C-alpha cells in the first residue's frame, strides 16, 4: 500500500479480503490476475492484522489498568 493512501478500516479490509479469497477460490482468472489478487490479499491481511493487534493492545491496557485499580483498592482496605 502506498504511503499516501489511507489504510482502510478493519471491516472494509476484511470485507475486501473475503471478496479477494472468493475470486481466487473460484478460479478462472489469468495467472497475472491471480497474482495481483494474491498480493492485494496479503496487503489486506496485513491491515487486518494491524487493526487486531491494536485492539488487543487496547484491551490488554484496559485490563491491566482495571487489575491495577483493583489491587490498589484491596491494598487500601488491607486485604
């Protein structure tokens, strides 16, 4: 993906990736078209992976903050 392009959102990338996979599985495309589809699929998979990794990091951070707040509250009560 070129640096000047805006990366699609997760849902948009996922939906396009699903369509790319359908086209590849259906066959009937030339070798050149199949390679272009595969390359696009790899780009989209990378976009999805980045979104999911970011979501996982946010969840981990929120859970760590929650767990830290729980431990602080328990410590203040002397537990």
